[in-house]
C-alpha cells in the first residue's frame, strides 16, 4: 500500500505525535471503516503502540487501487 498525505495530515501528525508507521499499521489492521459526509473513509485501527487511531482517507477516484491519500489523523482517546 502506498500512502500520500495532505499537508493537514502532516500537521496533525506532528501535533499529536503520530508517525507514518502508526498510520500504516492502523490502515492495515483497521477494525472499523465508515463513510463520512466529507467524501472520505474514516478508519479506526491500532497505532504501533496499540492505541486506537482514527485515519481519514480520501475516497478513491474511479480506479481504486492500494494507493491512499490521508486527509487527517487523530488518536481516538484524545
């Protein structure tokens, strides 16, 4: 899986101490995926330390692939 990041996602990752490894782990091992009203999926899965992470991913274009564009991230318990 290849990941791209919006600038907003990197800002939130820096603020919240979230790594690219946390994001990848959450997306590979998610337990919940919800369609949001803002044209994205919100995945919930574990970060590398086991904490629950929410990851908002842009909806795929007409040809879905393993590529994902991360819009934002947040710890679930924050």
